[in-house]
C-alpha cells in the first residue's frame, strides 16, 4: 500500500509542468499589467473584474456629484473616470461573447441614467439615452478604439 503522503505528492506533481530543473505550476488565471489572462484565453474573469470596479467607481461618482445638475459635467465625469477605466488595454481584452458584451454594456446603461438624472425605471430606451448623451454603445466604442489605435 502507498502512504497518503506519496499519493498527495504524486497528485501534486501531475499539476506541474517540468522544463529541465524548473517546475511550473498550473494555474487557471494570471494577472499581468492589470489584465487577467486565463489558461484558455477567455476574458471572462477580466471583464467581470473590470465591470465590478467600474460599477464601484460609477456609484462613487453618483454619490459625490448629487448636487451637479447639468448633463455636461456628469458626462465628463463618466468619460474621464469610468469609461477611461474600461478603455485600459481594451485592444487585448475587448469582449467578444454576447454575455461579456452585455455585462460591459450594463455599466453604460446605468451611466446614462446617472448623466441624465433619470430614475431607476425610466420611459426612455437605452438608444434614446445614448443619443441624448452623445455616446456610442461600448461594443461600438471598443471597435472604434481597435481601428484608431491599430492603424
């Protein structure tokens, strides 16, 4: 019979990659330059992390700018603080699946209500709010950044 220590070591060694004397441990995600990279090159963890941070920043902006009544300064705050956060290295991680696009777009849906000072439930559609605030949907905006920054 094998001892439990031997079995544990054998199982732990299966998760390691060996290159000469170096042993590389398998990991599901790795963070480099503030971008989460997964072993299968999906960006789900990164998009979820960025979305959570952007939502926190937007909530902070809403709480601290309640007395600002004009649309223009609120739009500027959103663009410089929240959307700039979502732009960081987006050429690498721009969402490609419908699920991730919806998650990112949810932030801007919330932001347009903040900019226009609308209640949670409002009669205006998202498209109408984008036109009123002169913003592009984030999925289009990521494509625009790809074209501008890669040429």
